[in-house]
């Protein structure tokens, strides 16, 4: 049978392992969210640069006279 000190050491190790795994999971989630935010901004910039050449100048565009 385990004595109290050994059981306490195993329990403490298990708790710290669980906390560490939770912290790593939270960090991965945060990194993923930051990466998705960065990629979204990059795609919006690319789309803007691709579309801006197709638009006419606003001062001569017919839709400005509506």
C-alpha cells in the first residue's frame, strides 16, 4: 500500500501535469486565433490590391452621380 507522502507526491504531479496540458492547449488556441486574424487581414489586403485597379476614379465614376 502507498504511504501518504508517496500518494501526495503522485497527486501533486498529476495536478501539475493537467495544468501544464491545459496551459499548452490555451496557448495553442491563442496562437491559432492570432494566426487566423493575421491571415484574414492579409487576404483582405490582397483582395483590395487586386480589385482597386479595376475600379475607376471616384470623381469620374458614374456611380458617384447617383
